[in-house]
């Protein structure tokens, strides 16, 4: 995926704005793989895409390896229900705002 390749090639990136790009589950998973390779990443906004449950889970799963991350905007990404949202909030350290 071109976006994930671009993210990995820019180690100095601190803000990644991907909102409203029609990114689906597969793209979300690729972005999730790239995020830990960006040691300065503090903000990742990916609202209003099509990540779905699996894409959002993939992003949340890598957050423990993104030591500088403080804000991850995942709202309006076709996450199935409020119960999933609550489980995801419990899966990350309190300093990270998931925006869901």
C-alpha cells in the first residue's frame, strides 16, 4: 500500500493525517504495521474511513510500540458497537486519546 510505504520512509514524521480517505480494513492493517517504525509519531488522525472492527483493532494493537503517540483519531470508522469501543479504550495506556 502506497500510504504505508510513505509512512515508513519518513522516520521524522510526528503527525499523520489520513481522515476521509476511504481507507478500508486492509489499508488500516498496513498503516498499523508502519506506525511503530515512526519513532516520533505523536498524532495519527484517521477519522471517517472504513477501517471496521479489524482495522481499528490492528491500529490499537500496535499502540504499545508507539511510545510517543498521544492522539489517535479513529472516530467514524464503522466500528460495530459501543461495547467494542469500550474494550478498545481499555486496551491502551491512559495517556492516549483514541477519539472513539
